[in-house]
């Protein structure tokens, strides 16, 4: 898994064989509301079963709760982004959220990237 900072967003990218996923999160403080969810434009020419944005939000929030419980933190999310033609299943986004927050709390390095350089996974 790769970890990247894109301006105000922290991102995790995972490519395993034919599967590829990018999750971008804007982390906030305070009570968790319903985060904004944005589908980024497709990257490349691959076509997969469409992802369900409601399921992604649900799984990411489940990952957030799990990460906060494991880490003793109180992170909240204001924004979630994913790439339109990434692969499922949506549960992978919850796993990526946990790993991203664990990486953050462990003081892990996030590669810096100019947010205007591209928001899809091809820029990773």
C-alpha cells in the first residue's frame, strides 16, 4: 500500500494484480457527520462493475470506527474520494481507511504530491 498527501487529503493506494483502489480522505475533528463523497474521473481504459458510493461511505465509516477503537483516537472524516473505475468489493475501502489511519498515527511518511498533478490513481 502506498500513502500520499494530496493537499488537504491523505490517500492510500493499493494495487494487487488486476485489482486497484485509491482512497482519499480529508480528516477532521469533532463529531462524525455524513462525509461528502466524491467519485473521481476514471483512470485508464479499464471497465469494472460500478462501485456503490453509499456502500463505500458505510465501509469507510466502519473502518474509521475500528481504527479509532484500536488506536484510541477520535478522528472524523469530512470527505471521501474514490476513482470511478476502481475495483470492488467496497469493503476494501474500510480496510484502506484503517491502514491509512494506522500509518498516520505511527508517524508514517506520506509522499507529497501536487493536488493539481492529477487526482486519480495513475498519478500515484
